[in-house]
């Protein structure tokens, strides 16, 4: 009897495990987008590798576009030390080539592989809202969780559940705020502005896992109202502490790069 129960329990847990994996599987949420021969998806869809060499990088994109949500991925950037390689996880309004005043992005971009991560918000075609950070861990050593919350109230960047940046909806003060449907994308590529690539270290491989997230399709209401609508004191304290100790660039800190929202975001 005990053995029979044990066997049944094993079956149930294997089944539940498969369900959980399937819920978070790459194929459920994403399709490869470019550099198709530089993308490896493991058979269960639980881990994806994007490879960058001198011939190409690679990227993937969500099947759907969304109007709000708490977007989530676990990521490990390339181990090999170099500048010039940019590893990204971001929201982008689609299609890419659109009429003026219509492009929005909410970005995580690892600049090279030394651990500096840049965040940015593109509003109506206009970026230059960079805030960069040195993380409290080595992002090429282990997987860590990177999230973007986007709802009608605010955008929040979170690393391992710690809010590191907030961009509020200050439409009422005449400040633009992303409103177009967005895809979520991840990629590895090389950019001149990110420094020189040491190709002797190539190939560079970025790893992604845990693909599930909670988001609403465009025009389907604001489904992420329950997450981080209001920070508690502990979250506020952690964010302020991290920004004080680890922000290495802030467009709001210089009059020449500052923008109107800088007066409202904190
Ligand atoms: C990492 O590289 C970037 C781009 O070259 C540079 O701006 C940044 O200061 C470097 N960070 C560290 C911690 O060395
Ligand atoms: C931003 O807030 C305004 C209210 O101030 C609201 O009407 C608008 O829908 C919000 N924008 C988005 C994209 O949710």
C-alpha cells in the first residue's frame, strides 16, 4: 500500500514538474527573431543560449505584444571579459520602423561583460534617459532575475526583486509615457558605443531561463495593478540605498542631460 502511494506521489510530482516547466517554457512565450543559427533552445524549452561571434549575434521576441505587465526573465551574461558586446532584455513598441513620434522602449542593456548595466526609457523616439549601475553580484557568474513592471502608474526596473529605478506616469504634468503596445525582446549584439570587442575571447554566450511572465495584451486593461503599485518602506529603503551606492551614471544629475521628468520621478 505504502509503495503504491509512493509510486502515485512520484507520478504526480513528475507531472506537476512538467506542468511548471511547460508554463515557463520558451516556446510558449517567445520565438527566435534573428541570428537563428546562433540561438540554442534546449529540448524542454527551459534554457536558451544566444551566441555572439564575428559573423552574428542573435535575438528572440515575444509572440504577442502587450499593454502592461510584470515582465520577467532570468539571465546570465557572457563570462568572457570584453567591451563592445551588449546583452539586452527590453520592451519595444512594434514594428521597429514606424512613423516619427511613435517609438518606445524600456531597456536593460549590459554594456560589455564587466557587470555594468544600463537602463533606458525611450519616449516618442527620444532616448537619452540612461541610468547605469554596478550590480552587487557578478551577472556573468549566475542567473539573476531581471524584471520590468509597466502599468498605468509607473515603470519599475527590478533586479532580484529589488527596485532599482522608477519612471512614473506623469502625463498629467505634460511628460510623455510609453503607451503603445510592446513586444518583449532579448538579444546579444555588438555596438561601437559600448567599447571595443576583444574577439580573441569569442564566442560570447548569454544564457536565459524562466520565460514565463504576467502581462496583459494591449487594450486588455491594466493587469499588473497589484504588483508594486505602492512601494513599502523596505522597498523604498533598498532602492535608495542601492542607487546611492551603485548608480554610476544618471542623466538627471547634469543640467545638460536632464529632462523634465527628473523633477518628478523620485
Ligand atoms: C565597464 O565598462 C563600461 C563600458 O566600457 C564602463 O563605462 C564602466 O565604467 C566599466 N565598469 C567597471 C566596473 O569597470
Ligand atoms: C497615464 O496616466 C494617465 C492619467 O494621468 C492615464 O490617463 C493614462 O492612460 C496613463 N497612461 C498609460 C500608458 O497607462
